[in-house]
C-alpha cells in the first residue's frame, strides 16, 4: 500500500478517490426499467412466460433466482394492466366521441350554411380591395356558441380537439386558439400571430391581417371557410377578444371567418365579457353539448356495467369515486384519472390479477385453463385462500378444474348482474335516477335479498301495491324508486321500456321470454281497446221484427218503449210524431207505461232499460285501465324477480378479489393523500423501492450505500423534538465513513516518512471531510423543503427542530 502511494503521481489519489470526485447528483443504484417503457403484449406472450416460470428447471433455482421469478410475475401483471387499461381508455374515448358526434354534425351543417351566406354577399378571396360596405348586416360574423355546461374546462379540451378534427375532415381551414392567446400581456398581436402561424405555417414579423387576406386569395385556399375555435371564451380578456372581433368584421367578405366559442356557464356570458360595439357584429347560434352527468352515465354503462373489462370496483370504492366526481365539480377527467389509479393499484397489489385478461378473451374457459395449469402450487393455494372462497361448499379440492369453473361462473354471474342493472337504469330514467346511484346500490354486499323473498312469499297479493315494503331498509333507495315508477307508466312508455329490456336480457333466456309475453299482452290490450272504441257509439242494427229509432232519454237511463202485439207476440215500436220525436207519457212518472187504447192490446208495453252511453263508456274505460294496470304490475313483478335472482353483489362471489378492487383507503391516499405521511414512509423504507440486493439483505440496519436523506431521517428518529446538529453529523459520518477507514488513514500519516506525501494525504482527508459535510447539508435541506424540519434559529443555531412525529 505504501509503495503504491510513492510510485503513483501526486494527482492520481485525488482522481481515483470517488469521495473527492464531486458530482451534481449521486447515483447510488441502477434503477429498474420504467414501467411505462414496457409494452403491452398479447395473451400468447403471457402464456409463454407463465409456462417458463412453472417449468421444472425454474423450481430448482436458488433463493436469488426465486426473487427474479417474483419480478417476472410482476411483469406479467403489468402487461395485463396495460392490456386492460388500453381497452378501457379506448372505450371511454369512443363513448365521448359518440355522444358529441350528433352535435358536431349540426355544427358542420351550420358552417356550410353560413359560408353560403357569406359567398352570396360577395366573392371571398378576391384580389380587389375591401368594398366599403355600409350595411351592418354585411359585416356580421357568424358565431357559434357551444354550451359545455362544465365548471372546469379540463373536460372540454378533448371535446374541442375532436371538433377541430371533425371539421378538418370536411376540408375546412381550422384554427384552434386558447385563452392564453387573448391575454392583456400579449395583446391583439398575440392572437393574430397564433392565427397566422397555424394557417400560413410561419410566424411573420408583423401581426398584420392583410397577410392572411393575401394567403386566402390563392386559388388553393379560397374554396373553404376559415373556422376559428376558441375553446374557453370566458377565460379570455374581454378587451382583446372584442378588438379581435372588430378587426375580423372589416374583412368578413374577403376573409370568410366563422367563430366557434366555448361557453361554460350560460348563453349570457358573451354579453358580460364583450363590448357592445363587438356584440352588434356577431350573428350568434347556440349549440349544446351533453351535461357531465350524461357523460358519466354513458361512461359507467360502457366501462363498468355493460362490458366486462376484467376490472371491477367494490361498493366502498364506487361510493368514494361518486363523491370524488361530485366534489370535483363533476369533471369526467378527474373520475377517469381516479379509475386509472385504482386499476394500477389493483394490478400491483393482487398476485393473481393477471387472470383479469381472461375476461377480454373470446374463449375465457380455455384461456383460464391453460393459465391455471401453469401456475405453481403456491399460487393456487393463494387463490383458494381468499376470503371469498369461504362461501364455497367444497374448498378441499383445490384443483385446476374447480378454480377455472369458479372463474367462469363469476363471469357468467357478472354478465347477468350487468343486464339487471341496465334494466333498472332504464326504469329509473323516468324518475331521473342516475346510473351511478343505481350502480353503487347494486354493489352493496349488505343488501338483504333473502329477506325480500320471504316478504314476497308472505304477501303475494299485495306485492305490487306496496312494493316499497319489499326492500326493507332500502325502500327509499334508488332501486326501489325505479321499481315503483313502473306502476305509473303509460302504455306507450311501458312498451318502449319493455323493448329495451328485451335487448338487455338477450343473455337471460328465462327473463327474455317473460318480457316477450308482456309485450304481446300490451299489444293485445291495445288492439282490444281500439275495437271497443269502435263499438261504442256505433248504430244498432235493427232486427227483422223491430225497428229502433231515436231512443228516449230519461234520468240517466235509455228507455225504449216496445209495443207488444198480443196476437203475434211481436213488439212493435211506437210511432214518432211528425217532428220525429217520441212523445212522453201523459200520466205517471217519467218512463211509466202508456195507456193502451186499442182493444186488442191487453198488456201494457214492456220497457227495456239499457245503461246510458256515458256509463257504458266509463265502464269500458275502467276495464281498459284495469288491464293496463295488470300489465304494469306484471312488469313490476318481473323486475323484482330479476333483482332477487340475478342482482348478486360482486363482493359476495368467490374469487372476486382477483378482479375487484376494494381498498378504498389506498385509493383515497393516492388521490387526496397525505403527502407528509407518504414522504416519511418512503424515507424509512427506501430499500423497498430501490430493490437493491445490499439494502434488502441488511434489513433495518443503515448502510453507506443508502440514500443520504433516508439515512439522516432514520437517524433523526433517535432524537426528540430538538436535534443537535453536531451529534447528528457525527452519526451520519459514522455511517458514511466508518471509523476503521479513519484509523487506517491516521496510521498512514504516521508511517509515511515524506512530508510531501503527508501533505497530500492530509489534503485528501480534508476533502473527504468537506464532501461528507456537503452531502449532510444537502440532505438536511431536502428534509426542510419537504416540511419535516425547521432550520436553526439565531437563538439556538446548533439545533434543528422536528416538525412531523409519527404517521
């Protein structure tokens, strides 16, 4: 060691010593590849990886290699997450696009009509100077106000982006401007430069609108309108936007500009923002997008109810997401972000979550059979050790067939559950019940369906009149309200509802047949009603022996006096008078028989009393209403039977933990979170995130290879409220630079005969001390920035104060 130091040049010890080679950052360990870099793979790659993990050679690996195997399973879960979330994200984008596509088509039709009106007033893009128009109607700019109904603008970013792409598809010149282009700082020049940059593809030195007019006069550009989309008008500076409108109205014929502005609140917002001089040059037209609640219902139906994506959420998580959506002013973006975090947490925590990929497979049974056969016994024991498997009748046979059959049954029950939820939602639409509310109530594992069945059997006659009593403590719930609403539906709405039920219950043959029967009964009642209406009020056909003429009305009774011939036994009607009316009897009360004057008539005339037309129509109406109620009540009975039989909460099914995320506290911590708590946990357990071999083997002991901030924070746990900086530094130095190295350095100083070499070694030792102090100061500053420490004061400069205790 001594000869090496003598032969080496003076600068080499300084260069070779890593402690003296100060860098801006200290790279302690080589990080693992980022999760986002790993690409999603298909089912074939997952199967091959699981097959390689369960091979006999893999079982004979050492403990270190087994750790790598666990990492491989984590990689499989990450691949499954990428596949599942890609499917969910694509579905959400398609749903939002389909909601707005009808409004986009209307906007495009309005753009075409507006451009035709501009062309009829003059020739756009002409080389001549702008004509001196005096009529204010010729200078008006066609402006479309798109009502977004969103308090937060974040949901509208994707909407206006898709609107721009939709209008570009029809060869329009589309320019998208944001509120940042209409600020008081940038002025009118900022928005004009942005406009020219997007159309002419370069930014001119002077923001002159005549440059745009020259560009539009070219034959390749003057055949289509220029659409300027301002995504959020209310965030713009009113003076700058008004000046922009006044500039455009002077060029409205030569440059056919059509404005499309997003309005988040009400249609009166432009009046409050723009000047009156600018408002008079606008020709407005209003377009309305779907509300956030409508978008949320569509997303819920497509992602969490209708299509089984291989990922579900529990009851508490669903309630938390609903409240989170409402607290965030109804932004769909916040809900999607929370759903993605829940999905990522589930795949990172559940060891068997890679089996969720089977829900997306066409042949789920074969996929799960092949996957489960390649699982090791420890993973199978983990599956049958789930808490939900305690509900199974036979858990002793932990075979692959039992596992796969349980997964297949869960998928089938989940599909039936979604059909019933959709039927409830369609019934709840008449009561303005949201799908999210029904979804949360349907997930409740404490819903007592058994008690409902007992009540139904006990009161089979009054079940339909008092259906709210059948839901026990949930009689005021959303499901009960949706069921009760069916009783009051008119035939037209009931027929429409049953047709939708027939579509949703195609996978449940038993229910689909009953829905068809109700539809046929409703159609038959409608036909019979029309026949009865045709029969009431129609003239009576006279018989061969009698002729009924204008009947005589009495008090609520139709009286027909028939004259009976005693010889022939045939009754003949009375003859009317000359004016066509039958005279009332001279004596007796109304409706009394008339005296017989003919000698051959020995009997008084018989009278047949028939109900009045009003009473007959009333009775027929009551019969029709009764038939209607019967169909409505049968529909209520059918829906209640669907709820009792098929609406089984997911959390009550075996193996649901593999697909269902229930850890609401973890999701809440990730979204709302406790940052100070998370920082403390990360600092105290840094080795669990770095995944280095040296730190994992050491356990809780401190090593020099650990992060400096983590070392000093763990050392701070040994102190109380106040920490002595000198003692804290000495403890840190003892970890970073052990005493053995220090003694060894001192021994070198005593044994070295040359003073020159002694000076070099002392310099090395002093630089090492400075490096340790620099690292200590940097770590302490990081703790101060994170809010865990308070720096020394003038009164006590040698102490720092701890701010956070425990977590």
